[in-house]
């Protein structure tokens, strides 16, 4: 009877020790949380300003931002998705600088930590 009691106690002790273990992601591993609407909206407006656009419309209620630079216009649409995520879309019309929209997008990504 004593032979079975010691292995069972050891297995029980090992199981209890493992129960208390917690897994942490490795250092430097990004823990991504969904972006909030306000953070995304502010980052989009700031990204447009970063690239020298004059922001003419900044309507948080509709999620619309419009900026101009010369004859070019860049607009941002910030929308909440059904799953709780936020979608940001940049569109450009008539820019003299074809790379402007790419720079605005990169600036937005940098502000969002991507």
C-alpha cells in the first residue's frame, strides 16, 4: 500500500505546481490590442498634418478628415467595424505629389506603432 501512495503524492504535487504556472510572451513580443476610434482618428489627422496638409474638415462624429495641399486633397475615413475594430481609409484626389498618400499612410502607421 505504501508503494502506491508515494507516486500518487508526487504526481499530485507536480500537477499542483504546474497549475500555478503562468505563461508570459517573450520580451519584445508585441501584445496587440484593438485600436480605439479616438486614437485612430487623432493619428489620421496628425499624419495628414505631418505631411504638410492643411486640415480643413475634422468631423469626429462622421469620422471624416479632409486636408489640402496645393490643388491636392487627401481625405480620411475612420469607421467602427461590427467586430469592434476600427477601419481607416485614405483617399487622394488631384495631388501634384503622387507619393503623398503613401507618406500619409506611413505616418499614420508610425503614429499607431506599426
